[in-house]
């Protein structure tokens, strides 16, 4: 979770640096694509971190085991799916090169 929040803050600093250098969202189609891809990644990471925080909070509460298990299982499926998507993206970029 620490690495996720560190990435999000680093992404924010990178966007600020790009803006300071005149690379805005509407500068060109390529700049729009950069912002779109990085923002989509940030949204998915932020949502995953929120769900992970919820899963941790649910695990620490005195709720029935089945309720905790569902939350933890759904969170695990989300993060594993994101890992598979990243492997696919890296493989796709390797083959396109």
C-alpha cells in the first residue's frame, strides 16, 4: 500500500512537471494519450488501494468469517486481474517493438 500511495504521489508530481514544461492535456493527440493512460492507471490503482484498505479494515473488525472472506477474495481477484493485465500489456509492447 505504501508503494501504491508513493506511486500516486509521484504520478502527481510528474503531471505537474509536464504542465510546467508546457505539455498539457490538449497540447497534441500524443499528450492527450499520455495523460489518458496515466490517469486511467492512477484511477485503477487508487480504487484498488481503497478496496485494499476496506479489506484490511473488514479483516480487523469482528464480523462473521464469511463476510470477511468475500471482501478479501474479491480484493485478491482484483489485484490478480490487474497483474495479468500488466503482463499482457508488457508482452504486447514487446511484440510490437
